[in-house]
C-alpha cells in the first residue's frame, strides 16, 4: 500500500501548489500524461529516485513521502 500512499500524497501536494499533472510531468521531462497515469492508474508503480527528488524540491515536500515509506 506504500505506492497508494505516495500517489495520494502527490495528488494532494500538486493540488495544494496549484499546478497541474502536466506541469509536473514536464518538470521531470516526461510526456504530459505521465503523472496523471501514475496517480490515477498506478503506472508506473513507483517514481524513480531522480524524479522523486526533482518533484519533492519543486513542491517543497519530503522526498520520502513521495516514495510512500514515510
């Protein structure tokens, strides 16, 4: 269930920051639907370490929370 926690947390953090899934996808150099697919469909199962690092810095959140193991 760690991945589900990470997806829920990321969804809330994106909403709180007032940005879109597409904004975050582009931030990490992925196609515009990448984060939406991660959050809504669970694909990929986990974000890779570098992507988590970039997203965490941008959203000003703990990288551990994005892994689901906080």
